[in-house]
């Protein structure tokens, strides 16, 4: 029910014709309407859960003098001050929540006059009965949830509940009761709340209603009336009460240890799972201090002190939180547990407590196994990278020897060799050169990893540097490259630059004959990542090869037309992988390709 009410209050202040703030008793901001956000020059994300006192230093005085206008000032996020009038109204018993609304001296009165009528589109869609009354309790507005029939709703404007009862042939007692409550709200300038209960269509209906008077500078403007159908909640409450024994049975059969205790910490309920976890029978622990029974002494004493602080009205005790800690068995010593403690308000109003405990021994063992496997895998990967690098490096020497001697044979003994022998030597030399390029590519591939420091990267600057480096190639092919405004991201700068360089270079190289390359780079943002795309108008990729383009040394094109070794896109995939992203390509043979990749915001 609490969440339902919070949603209603959010929607309600969104429709207010004044800058309005929904706050809790700790002054934390729960919601702000659009006028409030504009006034403070902030977004809802920036201001939510902040203290309202940051913007309105005299908020405590305003709350203390609820219902009165307080002349003060507000400070927006840029430090600019403006004089305002504040007024606070609590909207929950115990002043747990309240609405603070702002009246700007310079233009607020005119604003109120201009916006006397609420945004009916918004109010019509609020899932509650909404009505607005003048000082005589005559209707100024009724939403469809209040009266469904359009003609009746129009007829009600300017009329009262007495008129409605007469129109429907009903007894005036309902209207008189409403009038008394309305007068109470009007005279006290305070919100009035009540519950209507009646029987309709074979069902018991319960509607929680409120009258909320709006006064500004002691001038009455209107009374807002709203009602929420709480029938289902009432039925649930009755069901819970009538089936208390059934729920006790559920508690006893739970997979968790469930223990209830009073405000002195004495155990009042102990389910069978608690027997298993802690080795004590229920009859042995009822009336004992829970913190002495289930926790080691060094931990139990700390919990007990925090618990007593909470009981005495302080906020030092963690509630509604699942905390990993240590439990103690009667005979078998300590074991790991998850523990959470919740306060419960009984039917008689007394506060008791319930704790839920789970034995996490198995989970901790699995976590240790996973951690060990991760360490082993990390070591194996490190060894593999080292092996790849060393092997690639050591292969360079015999390849250089092979290249040198083949060239020497051609230079020194060319006259004594026939054409066929010369051709064989040229094949050997070219193969050695190609092999060296492949080994170099493999060595570079092995080097790619998280060796640089993560830093903020301006992608616009990176692209600018890459285009400068590729300027000769760009001019040669007369390539046209368009880049939308790109974001600043966090990542490994060297590899991000190599990623863009490979994709742009491929877009230029793999182009149709007599066709000017056109490349477009853009980026979009989601909550957790940046999504880039590099689109070209090149030769495209046959659909049957799409899954192979990122495999190292996998070439899909004619060597004589397009030089390369099948390494670039493999580099791209590995670079995206170390940025916790994914890379893919959409392409059609002869119609260009679009490479898309993501860079995580959580690196």
C-alpha cells in the first residue's frame, strides 16, 4: 500500500501548478515536478535523494511552521540565489512524508491565476478519484475515476454532494458527513483523512479519502479531494489476520532459519530450520537472548548494542539488509551465514523483530572453487600469451635468415640459374616475407591486453589523429569520411585508436573499382555502454562468411586485388573484448558493410 501511495503522490505533484517537492522526514528528496526542476536548473537524477536543505537552507523552519508561508531564498546548482515563499504540508500520519511547494514573489500569483485549472489530461489518467472544490464545497473538477459518466461529470461542476444525493435519490447523510469533513479541512487548513466502507456489486468496498486545502498567503484557492480504492489491501489484511496459524506453519517449513524476538532481544519463535542450523531445540532457547545464541560472542555483543540503539530511537542498526556474517552451532563451531533483521508491527501496536538466516557454507565453498579456477585460468592465459609472444619472436630469426639467403642467391648466382630456379627462389622469398608478416601480426595480437591504464578518451580527437595518419591513403582513394559528434569514453587509448584505424583503413581498402569510398562513423548511448558503428560502401561480405570475418588469419578476398593477412579484424575483436563489449557486422555482397561494436561504461 505504501508503494501505491508513493506513486499517487508522485503523479499528484506532477500536476501541481507550482514548483513542488516530495520529501521524507530526513529532508531527502523523493520526487520533484518539472517546475521545480526548471527552478533549480537540475535533472531529476541529479537531485533525487539529495537533502532539500542544500537548495532551501531554512527548510526545518518551514516544516516546523507547517501550513504557514516562510519567506526565504533558494540556491540553484550554479549558486544563484532567488527570494521565494515556501510552504510545507505533511501528507502521512507521523509526518513521514510531505510536499513542499514554492511561491515565487516575482510572478507566482499570476502563474497561479493562469493555472487554476489542473492539467485535465494528467488528472484524468491518475488511478484515483480526484476532485477539486471551491470554498463552498462545490465541484470545480471531477476526473473519470470519480464519476465515470461524462454527462453526469459535466453536470456536477458548480454543484455539491447534496445536489448529487438529491439527483440520485440518496439519503443526505453521506453529503452531510462529507460537508463536515470539508469544513474541518477548510477551517484548520490541515489535511483530513477518512475511509469510506460500503457494499457494492456483492463486494465490500473500502476507499481511503482525503481533503487537502490549498492556501497561499492565507488566501484560499481550492480543496483537492482524492480517494484510493484499498479494498484489495483490506481483504489481504483480513486474510493475513484470519490465517495466522497457516503462516506460522509456513514459517516452520521454511528453508531458512526464522527467529522472532522482542524489543529486549528475547526469542519468542524458533522454527525447525533454526534447530538444524544452530543445534538448539525451540524449548531450549525461548526467552533467551538471540544474540548470545546464534552469533559468536565477539559479533553478538556488537549486534546487541546496535539493536538496543535502534530500540532507543537511534538509526545505528541495519534493517532490511542482507549481511554476510558468522553464525555459531551449539556443538560444531562457527559457519558462514546470511542474516537479515526486520522490525514487525504487531496487531496490538507492539514492535517485534524477525530475523532470516541462511547457511551459506556450500555457497562459500563454491565461491572459493570459482576463485581458484579463475586464478588458474588467469595464470594459464598469461602463460599462453607469453608462449605466443616468445614463439613469434623466436621465429623471426630463421625467417630473416631465409629471406636474406634467398635474396643473396638471386644476387650472387642469378647468371647460373635458369628461369625456373629463379622462380622457385622468388616463391621462397615471398613466402618468407608473408610468414614474417603473419608472425609479426601474431606477436601484435598477443600483445593486445589490459596493459595500459584506463583513462578518459576523447573519441573525436582519436578519429582526428587516425585520419591524419591515413591522410595519404585517404587522398589516394579520394575517400569521403563523415564523423558525427562522438563521446568521451573510458578505456585503453592505444587500442581504441588501433580499433578505429583498422575499421577505417578496411573501409577504404576493400572498395569497388572506380568507386569513391564513403565511410560514416556515429555513436549512440545506453545505460551501460556506448554503441559505435562504422559504415562503408565497399565490396561487402558474402553472408556465408559473416561468422568468419573476425577469425585471425582468415582472408575472404583475392590476394592480388586486396593486400593483407587477415589480422586487422581479429585485432578489432580482441580490443572490443578487453573493453567488455561485442563486435558484429551486417553486410551484403556488393553493397557495403556496417561494423558495430560496444564499449562498456564499466571498465
